[in-house]
C-alpha cells in the first residue's frame, strides 16, 4: 500500500484541498490500464472553470481531482497494454469532463491508453535535469493540442499561400500555433495581436511575420488589421482567424479581413467574445450568447465556431518530435511545490502568467 495524495474538491462551494488515501499499486489497475507516477502537472483555465461550474445540484457529492496536463513515469502496466511499459517517461492530457474522479494533480494517475489517446513518450533533452524534463513536458499537452486543432480541424490544407491571424500572439496557445504553422505547415503569413511592449519579442524571437498592438490609443487592433489587409496584403484576406484571448472587435470588419464561407475562411475561438474573469464565474455568464448566435445564424456569410481539443495522439507525437528537434519550446511561467497548489491557482487567476503554471508533484 502507498499513500496517494490529490488536490480535490466536491463542488463550487468547497475549496481545493489535499486529500489522501492508500492504494495497492499491484491491484489498483485493470489489464488495459497503466499507472503513471506523476512528477509534474500543469494548470489550465479549464481546471478553474470546471471547479466554478460544479454546482451542488448537478455535480454530486463525490470528490473531483484537479488537473489535466501531466508528466511522469509508468510504474505499472496491465498485461493487455500495448505501446507502454514500466519505466517509460510519458506525458499527456487526461480527459474526464464529467466525473473527474481522476486528475493530474495527484501522486498517481490510472488510465487506459487505448481510450485516453492524448499521451506520448518523451525523452530528456541533452543536459536537461530530470526535474526540468518533467516540468517542461507537463506544460504543453493541452495548449499544443489546442493550437494544432485550430490549424487542422477544418481541413483547410493551410500552407505557403495561406494567411493566418492570431488574436493573442503572446498566449501559450498563440506561441505554439506559430511554431506549428511555420515549422510544420510552412504557412506563408502569420500575423498576431499583442501589447505594444511585446511586439519586438513576438516578431524577433517567436517568429510572427507582422504584429499589431491591441493597446494603441489612436487605432484599434481591428482597424490596424483592416489597414494591413488593404495596404500590405493588397486585399488578400485571412484564411483563418484564431482567437486565443477572447475578442469581438473584429466582427464589424470581418468581411473585409477574412475569406467568406464559399472560400473556406474560418473564425475559430477557444474563449468566446470576451476574456473570462475566472474569479467570478457564473453559469449564465459562461454561456456565450453572442457566440451562439454567430455560430447558428443561418444568414451570416462567414464560418464561426468554438474549438475544443479532442483526445488524440497525433498532436502529442508532433509536440514531442518538435521539442526534440528544437522547433518548439514550451513556455513555463512558474513552478510550485505540491503543497503550494493554492499559490499556483492564484497565479493562474491573476491573468499575468507568461506561460504555463506547473506544480511539482514529486
């Protein structure tokens, strides 16, 4: 028997807390499952959202475990498991939106890799410590998967002649999207929005072709983009607008900057029309009414939809490959010990993090 500690909650009225139980590592898994000893777990806004929307009347009284992204070592493997063995270094995104009886901010994560497809093997980089490897690889599954899905889910076959606009170039998703777009899809033009102070970094270090500020008091970001399409792109519109931060200011100009339905242009959002205030989440506020109208309005002449990350192995394998090649480096904002989980949550709630917030579980 071993101690198994997790950060858990019951519903939105109960605080996060560390709960402990004992499990028998020799008997806690099925023939189709593996047991991962978690070394690091990363927090994502969805973790806070799920806690906040766990209303007592609908979420039940069973404890729910925080977290999706993880990295660790396989310590047990069922006899029917293929592709994973004891000692493997693995990372992934654990998906259980409904019950959340298991999660990544815990000592052990039991999963069936034939169902939990967002899992991959990883290797330490040359000169990298064990801790750094686990921290880095806990920090990218969900955001990299989101970026990959934005670029591929509509099967636009984006390439050298394509043009992509990223709203939120400084976000972790925006960073990953740029790296996939340039290094894998070879997309010709990737433009982003960010603060004036981040333009130089996002252009020279990250690699965006052009950036416009969202905090220019003389002209809105949407007006900047409209002028850019007219003057620099000579009227050639974007194939894809990927909203990684929550914005609605581009819709008055949407027909001037993005290709229409008939030309397979797509506006994809992972947030909705506005930035969430994760300290004050209510069910009705979380439902994006304007977004629903845009999505289902039969009279609009542009494509608009929300993007959700599927459970899939393709983006996990691609992310691991790009890290090994040096074409993608996950952004890590800060690292906290397991007992400092509340400090990690506060950092996430601050909206000031520049990269992933990681909790060292071991």
